[in-house]
């Protein structure tokens, strides 16, 4: 056991060397989360995300997902770009108020985080193997049926906020999570208490009121779900609430008081690519399929495909109807897409044009 204690300390040091802000270790008992997860599924809050239900309770049972697992090494990695200053929230709020701007979630503006975290967790596993010899493990990051937040919370990386994301007193919530399932019986870390108190900032600010109760999210109303996970038409009653958020939504994080402590990454991987922190809706609607493929290479954005990309831009431009900035340019850009071969794109473009007609 003494060797395992020393190994746990070494693993955490190696993790920091690999760009992780913190590494913690937990056991695999998530039985306390099973009833809540099932109730969430029963309400249909997962929407079209069938993969949330397809594995049953395996999501809450790491040892069933990867037989032999007795511990989970959990890691967090900040993703605010390196060159940012302390007023990132102010800048994002100003941009959100510019109806012509295309607002893309901060996490998606750089390299695909799946690739970054998986590669570095694999490097961590390889270092452990040099110390222990061959051992059983499997690496995950936002993939497979894994309760990332529950594991990270139990390991002491933070607590589950009312918006359902993990919060940390020293780092807010602007970080990715990753896991290394292992058969090494390492010593476990202690959980920390919740520090949300009576605050309801995330609930109050959510544009679509997707946080239906503290710690409970109806994904079907969440802008991240609507712009990324939803494959078909965005419900009419929610389109105007999306505003200019075209890939994900950071509002619940922007207004969370704990994010005044959010940390910048030390990695170039999460630097902004292709000016996605400055792009306009008109500019991005104009991307051809080749443009989209080229400009999203190595990015998490690519997974939604060009059709959903144009759908999202059309909704954003429809919501720009109330602005007096570049109206003619917006309408012309929409008309150029009115004959698109995709019925989904055509539907949302037509809706957007109607918004502008009603304003005039």
C-alpha cells in the first residue's frame, strides 16, 4: 500500500506536467447516482441523445463498462485561451449583445478537446506503465457511457453546480474532464462540499430556461443540445431564444460567480482558430461545404456537419432582424441559401427571411 500511495502522488505530478490542472482518484461506486439518472431519462430530458439510455445503468457502473476497474483517475484541463486577459467574461457578454456576431462556445474554438485529452491521458498511462509494468486501463473523455461529473465530484475535483457542470473553487467551470479507468487499487481522494449556496445565477440567465430546477437540466431546451445534438429542425418556439449562439452556449458559465477564478490553459491546442471569436453570422453562413471541412479540420465543430452549421447560422441571422446593422447584407446572404438542396437548411432560411420581412 505504501508503494501505491507514492504512486498516486507521482501520477498527480505527472498529470500536471502533461497540462492537467489537477488529478484526483476515486473508487467506482456511483450507486447513489443511479435513481436520479433513471428519473432524468424517464422524463425524456435526454431528447434525441439515445446513447444516454442505450447502455442502461452501465453509465453508473464503471466496473461493468470496463471489467476489472477498481479506480478511476479523473483529470481536469482548463481551456480558456492562453492569450486572454482577466476580463474574458466581459468580452463574451459584449459579443453576445452584437446580434450580427456568431457566438461559438469558447471550448470549441480551438482543437478538438477529445483528441487533446485522450492523447495526454494515454501519455499518463504510459508513464504509469513504466513504473508498474503492464496494468489494466482504458482512457475516456466525454465518450462512452461515463458519468464524468459524478466521478470527478466523488474524486474531489469539485462539486456539481446547479447548472449540472462541475465547479471548482480555484477554477470555476471552464475546463474539460477526462478519465483513466484502472485496475490499480490506488488510494482514493475525498470529495469536497458544494459551494453554490443560495445563488441561482445560472438558472436565472439561461435563455431557454433549460435548467428546470437546481441540478436538473432538460437538454431538449438547452442551446448546446439544439445547436449540436439535435439533427432535425429546431423547434419554432425556441428559435428566437437562441439569439446569435450558433454552436453551444456559455451563458450559465459566464454569469456564474465562481468563474471569476477560471484559469487560462497553458496549451496552444486551445488557441482560437480561423478567427472564430470574431466571425460574423454572414461570414460563416457563406462557408461552402469545402470551407466548412477545411476550417473545422481537427475541431469538435466538424461533428455537426455543414447542414446543421447552415441551419444554426440561419437561426442566428433570423434573430438579427431587430438590429439596424447590415440588414441588406444579412437578407442577401440568406437569399443566397434559399435554394439549398437540404430541406432543413431551406426551412430555417425561410424562417429567417420571414423575421426580416416582419420587421419591415
